[in-house]
């Protein structure tokens, strides 16, 4: 059987690919959730990994939910509301929790439609770039349901409450240019250049000291919901750790000696 998620390491950059192109890479089924979580766990425990790229095989990033299964009462949906609730809690909702806990920065390279949970999956990543053919839709309302995967928390932090409300309440689809305009993605590139552009950003991240990058990512995530005082205290604690690293000492020495630094991740 073809792996549902492909994991490819190229030096410090890991590419994780959703690999059900015939179904446009849905992410609601337990086996796909398990495969994504396994890839994230492997990434977190890979001492060589400094940054990751998440993309989709074929012409789509992710179609979100597996509608065929949902319509027939399979997958997340059960005849019992209590069972359906449990299916969400123990199924697809494991994804936002895992992405939030991940310390390695991850870039969404959106190569085509990112619909429903697929759109929310891009918001779980730290950086989003889009191919010109990419499209986005927070389309749950069109199906008479709500964002069950955390989208009501994720999307407003990316585009702001008013724009998130517009997208979620209309279910409208937007193209890559509109996604760039509202800040859902940080750049749009020709389709053929998408992965190269993602790797270029990844290379610039990977060139920095590993521990400083990971702590910076954690601060950015914590700052989403924490008070200023909490973030200041956490920043001070992390800074105390950062100042003890070999990479910090190397960065300082390289700056003063006007040479390129040689980081080890320690």
C-alpha cells in the first residue's frame, strides 16, 4: 500500500507530503491523522531537522474531510451524537494539538485547493506560501456543519476576526491573490516554483541556530493567548537558556570577527 504521508529529509529540511492524490488528500480519516502524527513525531525527534515543508501530492493540497465517508455515516460521523463528538476529539482534533506542540518550524506549500479542514491545516503551520493555482475555503457552513477541527480558533489568528467570520459564515472560496491580500499566505509563486520557494525560505530558517529558532517558534505560539506579562517572563527564561548555547557564543564571535558563523545546534 502506498504510504499515506511521505517523509523526505534533505539535510536540515524535511518535506512531508500528503499522499492520497486520487482523493485530493483528505485529512479526516483516522489512518491519515495517524500518518500525519507519525510524521510530526519523526520530525520532532530528528536531530538533523531544522525546518519542514508540508504539501500535497497531485493537484490539491487537501480537500479537508472525506465527504463520501461522512455522507454514509462512516469516519467521523456516527448515528450517535455522543460517538461523533468522541470521534472528533480522538480523531482529527489531534492534529491542531500536535502542530501546536511541534517545535520545528513548518511551512505550508499550498499547491492547489485547501478546502475546509485543508484550509485549517494550512493555519496550523507557521508560514504559508501558495502556488498561483491554490484556492482556499472555510467551507463547513456550506455543508451545514461547523469547523470541527479547530478552525474557529486557528483562522482568526491568521487573518483577524472580521475576515475569518466572512470566510466561515459565507463559505466562499478565494484564490491565491486574495489569500495574499488578506494575509492568509505570505507570498504567491508560479506553480512550478512552489517547492523551490518553500525550500528557499526553509534554507534561510535552517541557517539560524536551531535552539533559538525552536524557542522563537514557541514564543510566537504562546503569545497567541498569553498575557504580555506571561510572554515577558517566558521570554526571559528562554533567553537565559539561549545565552548558554554554543551557537550563541559562535554567533557573537562570528559577528565580532566579521566571518560566517558555523552553527552546531548546541
